[in-house]
C-alpha cells in the first residue's frame, strides 16, 4: 500500500514537474516570439525610416539645386507714391501706392495731377510686398512707349466652341496698331501678412482691397462726417432700396482721384481728352489672386467696378495647405458665391428672367507649371468656378513667346512672361474710348489671342478624349458650319522674289528636304504622294513664314503664279504655320561655313479635309545670296512629309512603364520613318517622369570624304548634325496643358499632372507626346521611368502631408507610451 502510494506520489510529482517544465517552455517561447516580433517591428521601422530619410535627402537636394528656368531678369527704376489713408478706415495698418517708372526725381503732387491712364490694382500674395508690382509696371511702361508687338505671321489661337467661338471671330478681332492709354499701376501694402494661414486675414485683405478699388475708381478721400452714411447707403444698395439715391450720393460724395486730377488740369488750362475711368483691372499673385476674386463678390463693391481679373500662380480651387478651418470655409463660401454669380435664371419657356451678377467679369489664371512647387496647376484651374465663356487657365509653358516653367516667385519677374502680360493688358484698352473693352467675349478673345499658342489640341490629345478646339477647314468653317477664322495671305509689303518655271522642282518622294534658302518652288502631287493612307502632311522648318517660306494649295498645275485663271483658285496657307520655341542657334566657326542644323521654329500640318479639292501643294523658298563667294550656310532648313498618323502611334501601358525602371524600353527608328510619332502613356507623368533619349545611328551618308581614321562616330555626330534637324517633343497633359522640349536628345519628361491613377476612368490623367524626328536619319531611342526623379517629385508634391502625418504618428506613439507608463506596462 505504501509502495503504491509512493508510486502515485512520484507520478504526481513527475506530471507536476512536466507541466511546470512545459509552462516554462511556453513562457520562454512566448518571450522569444515577443522578442522576434519586437525585432521585426524595429526592423520595419528602421527600413521605413531609412527609406523616408533617403527620399527626404533626395528632395532636399532637389530643392537646394538651382532650377534653370531660362527666364531673363527684368530691370526697372521704381518710385512708389504713397496715397494717404483716412484715419476712419478700420484697416488703417494697410496702405496704397502708385507706381512710377523713371530714374528722375518727381514731385508727387504734380505727378498725381497728370493721372489719366487705365487703373490697374496689384494685390500681393502670402507674405508678399507691394513692391512686387515693379516688374509688371516697368514693362507696361516700356510696352506703351514702344508700341504693340510685331506681327510674326503665325497661326493665332481662337476661342473654342465652349468659350463662344461660334459667335466670336478671333482672327477678325482688330488689335491696336498703337496703344491709346498707358496703365496706371496701383499696389496695396498688406504688411507682408501670411494670408495663406488664416481665413480671417484673407477677409481683412479683401475688405481693404474693396476700399482701395473705391479709392482708385470712386474716390480716394472719404469725408469723415459722411462716412457712416456712405456705408449705410451701400448696404441699402445691396438690399435693392433707393438705388438711384445711392448712385447719386456716390458720385457726389466720394472724391474721385481721377476727377481731381482732371479738375486740376482744367484749372491750369490744359486740354482734356476722353472720359474718366469706370473700371479697375485687378492683377493678383498667389493668394492675392483669390483676394481679388473675393473682392468682386463683396457686398460693398459696385457691380461694374471690376470686370477683368488676371491671376498669377493663384490657388483657386482650395488652399495649398488648409491649416485653419476658417481658411477652408472662406474658400468654400467665396467659390460658392462665384458659382451663383454666373447662374442665369430662366422661365419654363426658356426666357431669361434675370442676368447673372458676374456676366461682365472675365478671369484668366496663369500657372507657373511644373517648377512651381508651392501651388500646383490643379489648384489653379477655374473649372467649376468660372464658366469657359468667362475665363480659362493657361500654363506659362504654353504661353506665346514664353514657353517656360517657373517657380512661384519667379513668375513675378520673368521677363518673357512679364512682357507678354503687359502687352496683353494694354491690348484690352479700346483705342476709341480709351477704356477696357466692355464686351466680355471680346476681352476673353484678346486674352486667347495674346497668350495662347496656335498649336491645336487635336495634334496632341488622344483620339478617345473629347476635343475642345474646333478644327478649321480650308474654307474657314468648322464641321458645324460656324465660321471660326479665315486663312489670311501674307502681306504685300513683305518682299518676295519671282517664282519662275526655271526654279520649279517636282518632288517624287513622300519626303521633301530644304537645306538652304535656294529660291526654288517645290511641287508635290497630293493625289500621288498622299495615297496608301498617307493623307496627312507635316512640315517642320526654321524658316520664317512669308519672308522665308510660303505654302500654297493648287487645284491644278498652272504656268506661273501670275496666271490669273489659276491664281483665282489657288489658296495660300502659310498662315497655318504655328510657332514653337527653338533652342539656341548653333555657332558658326567662320562666316559662310556650314553649321549644325538650327532647331525648328515652326510646324505646318494639313490633313485630308484641309487638302480636299486640291491637287498640288507647293513650297516656295526665298533666295539667299552667297556669303563671301561661298555657298549659303546650312543653318536654314525645312523637312516635309506625307504620312499616315497610325504608323507613328505608340502606347505605353502602366505595366510597361513600371517595368521600364528595371528594363529600358527601346525603339529603333530606321531611315524613312514617319516624321511625327504620337506617344501616349497609360498613366500621367507627374509622379512617374520618363527619361527619353535619342541617339543618331545614321543619316544616309555613304561617302563622307574624310580619312578612314576619322570615319566612325564622326559620321553619326558631326556630319549627321549638319543634315538632321534636332528632335522636338510637344508634351500635352490635361491638367498642366502643353510643354515643348526643343533639342530633345536626352530629357526627363515631367508634367504637373494630377495624382497618378491606375487605369483612370476618364483618361484625363494620361500624358501624350508628339515627337518630331528627321525622317532622313535613323535613331535608337530609349524610354524609361526615372526612379530618382519619381521619388523627388513625390516628396516635393506631398512633403506637407508627409510632415503632417509624421507629427501625427509621433504624437500618437507618445500618447501610447504615456498610457503604458500610467498602467505600469512595459514601455
């Protein structure tokens, strides 16, 4: 019995020990697992921190690296004339200044007596200064004295059908041959306050801008005894009571500075011409552009006081970073007021019951493009706020005579842009009345004609997306039968040599080349060369239209250009050439020596509808005399080709783009390839920039005449550069618009696109590239996504969100640590 009990005790002890050992083993395993999990978590955190630091270092390097924007500096001799503010104004801390350009010292009171121009009010942005007006004001003064820009005889942009292109003939809009009135630039001093941080600051800036507009337009000096009555009557005007009394009171009580200047000149016996100004042009930079829009819908602003607003790098859709809820609420309220302002109330029968409140206001937004890291183009769009009939957004990269992307502050002094904007504002002034054009459609047409390039979107937009620009046929009508603009002939005052039969050349191939100005006319048979699907003709040249080259369509072959029976039916289409920016011209080693081909400066495109009803296309080249008895240099060139657009189409899917990070996608272009290649990418190139490289592999030169030891790479480099024109890329994106890359041998294609989406439904996030390469040369191309450029762009675009998320994660971790400390848990 005792033995059995001892055995039972031994078994119990053994089971207890085993159980204890197993529990200990489990504890050890759990501890090991916890340590492994902790190690994995630390490893994940370490990897995440390393990647973040790597991207951050790359971003900082990109930010500190100077951006080559190509802008010229603007120089001026500024003088700022302060205008006194009455003590009764609530925003007495702000100020108003009048700009004067000139190095001589002036008497302020005498200068104010001569005030007789068109008032323009500049509103600075976040932390900006009133002195930032100096570049625009200085160039406006020079533009007024120098006169309008010279006509370059290139195709000009037109209003789209959405913008009222049916009713408005933009090409028929007469531009002034001499500016009738100069621009008087005023600027508000907002004390450099950071209006992008708080909605209340925006409201204060808006109220002062409204007051400044009334000072400029309605009067500068408030009568202290009548100030309360004035604002009371303005409130009654808002409510619709005693309108006639209010208008009469405003015209009598508030002293108009222009009226004071006019009265002072009359008292001195000076001659007076024209009437007093009735409107003020508003120009705003960054948040100042939004303040300008907010001032227009302010209840205390007269309805017709502002009719034109031009904004530079202004976020219209939402603030770049909404740090305060008041900022987002103020944005939403102002944008809602603008949407309501353009609404037209109609009856059941379709008749208009009342005009929209903002029907007279035109807004144009200019974006800095991909180099503007502070405000993206997507925020600067006017979609959903201003209808296309009253405004549009345009990027600086697609602006005529500019073609550059620039940083947020550079847009204020970049000379190419400042000059174009100055001439545009001066062109808004009616030469007869001396005031800005009253018709909103005409003002919008002036903006389109002066700012937009003549490159049709149909060249670049993918075929499945809707086209906004109407296509112009040879008779000057769209497919809907609405006249858009007529093709004008070259002016008769441009000298041109005689086109005789002895100078005619008959082209038998689909491609034609001009390597110098030889004074010959080339005939191309449309029916013969345009067969087999090659129904499009493209012409790339650096010859100037009208003075260097002319193109005509003929129904049949005539004896000469002076043949009256034929000349009545042929049509000159030279004005359909569109201008593109060209890179720097190659330097001649010695006078008369051959140089590399200069980059193209113009593109000419005809499709089957343009050439319908015609049999021949002629290219007439002006003669150029020899230099020092030598042949003319090969710096002038032109290349044309009949081609099939389907042969040049290439599509790159998102999978192919991502795979190109590791395996570059190459395309071999043999000689006689299409001149135009339309590359479409299944995803936007905003966050996934691609590097495009082209290497010349041949140009058809069999015998170079050089020693054998010099032949080789020399043929593909120096000799081919004498014959082939540099490749050009026209990049189009739905958000950022057009961007042009001249001399594209190795470039990183980057656009200011919306966030990349996988298989976007609308296709608006896609990017299209029109690549123009010489068909007489062969190339080896490579297209691949640049990982470093993608990481840099990602960090630059989302650095504010990343920093905010990092702070949130750190505070959350500290909160968890504090909670564990209170509960005596391990930290």
